[in-house]
């Protein structure tokens, strides 16, 4: 049996841009992706703290240290620039792996810079 558990989280990221004319995904600063253990094209759940919307998509990397968090495709209709979002990444783990898991939780400031990594 596998358990679905939190693997990584970017907490309080600020949306820098939205683009609906795109096949779909979320573009995230690759430095932030690495800090949270999120790989390119991996699935994430995005929770918008401004409007309560939640959506699942996949990640494409943005330039390192750019601070970019861009909502792309249809999901761009669910958020707007300056919205605060939580980006959650999950994995499947055996019960033994789950006991040892320590998710990578990254707290961000208003400019999408790392304030603290837990």
C-alpha cells in the first residue's frame, strides 16, 4: 500500500503574472522549485488565499532567482497577479517511507524570496 503525503510546499508565493493563452501549467522560479523539491513537469496543487480557488496543474521552470510565479492556461482564470498562493507537491510513499518523511516547506516573502526553509 502507498500513502499520498506532502513532499514539498511553497508557502505564500505571490503570483507575478497570469497568461490564459498557453497550453496550461504554472511557471515557478527554478530556485524555489529546487528548495521545495519540485521537479519540472511534476504535478502540484495550488491554493489561492485571495479567492479560495484550488487547482491542480504541472510545473515548468522559470529562470533561477527571477521570483516568477506565473499561472498559465485555463488556471489563469482562477487567479490574478498579486494573489497569494500555496503550492503543494505530493508523493506516494510506503508506510515505512512515510514514517521517515520530512516535507520540504519553504516560506516566501512578498517578492518570492526564501524567508525560511523548514
